[in-house]
């Protein structure tokens, strides 16, 4: 497996991985699927957009963007990481997160944030295993599939030089 910067040519593959998660799971509260053109635009505009691939096939992606808007949040980034179903448990997530963290450290980022659905215990477990700590559980802030869901905010402090 290799991790590399995503290109616009990856947008269709990323959409094919992301949209079933949006459509069929409570892993994300987002209910609107993303088009390949929207993903291609994000690849060009967010600070970090990576894919993990094997034998030329994109297996998953990770990206980060500013946690909240405004200059005071410029060194706090929220990330997204999604793998195709067949890739779980093969180390691709850890490989992607290590690359995201390395990119963030090189950019002087202070903290990486994960907003994990309360209905995604595997996501909480994964983030804990790669060094994130739970900061807060926000009850009933997400709504999807006709029900309210909790959001678990997790942070990894990168301890950058001021």
C-alpha cells in the first residue's frame, strides 16, 4: 500500500468509496452524496487530501481542513478518513493517519480533530488507538435516518513550536 496526494483523477474512486457511507451508514451525519466534481474541487482547495492505493486501486482517502473558520483556528484541523469495506483491518487507516499527521506537523498544525458519530464505536476505537483523546460527547447534535445522534469530539495534540 502506498499513500500519495490525491489528484482530480481520483475523484470518481473517492466518490465510489464515500457515497455508500453517506447513503447507508450513520458514520457521517451528512445525507447528501458528493459528486466527483465536488470532490475534485476539494482536492484542489483543502490543505491536505491523500489517498491510499494498492496495485493502482484507490482503497481509501483522508483529508483535513480548518476546524472552524477564522484566523484564530488556523492551526486546528478537522480530518476525514474513509476506507472501502474490503480494506478495513489491513493497516490502511493507520497508514493514512500517519501521513495526515506528518503533513499536519510539517505545516505547523497544533491539533487534529475528529468528529466521530456516537453510533460509530469502531471509529472511536480507531482514533483512540492512533493517539486521539475524547474531548467531549455532544448529545443529539446530528440528525439522520429519522433520529438524533451524538457526536464524539476527539483531538490529537501535535505539540508544535509556537
